[in-house]
């Protein structure tokens, strides 16, 4: 029971990490796109 809880916690942490990386990459891409459009 304890092991499954630990696995579930690590999986949710992994999902949060992936979502954060995706949001960051989208934000960086969007910022670069606006920067290029300004020139």
C-alpha cells in the first residue's frame, strides 16, 4: 500500500514537471516570436 502511494506521488510530480516545462517552452517561444515580430 505504501509503495503504490509513493509511486503515485512520483508520477504526479513527474506530470507536474512535464507540464511546467511545456508551459515554460511555450512562453519562451511566444516571447521570441513577439520579439522577432517587433523588428
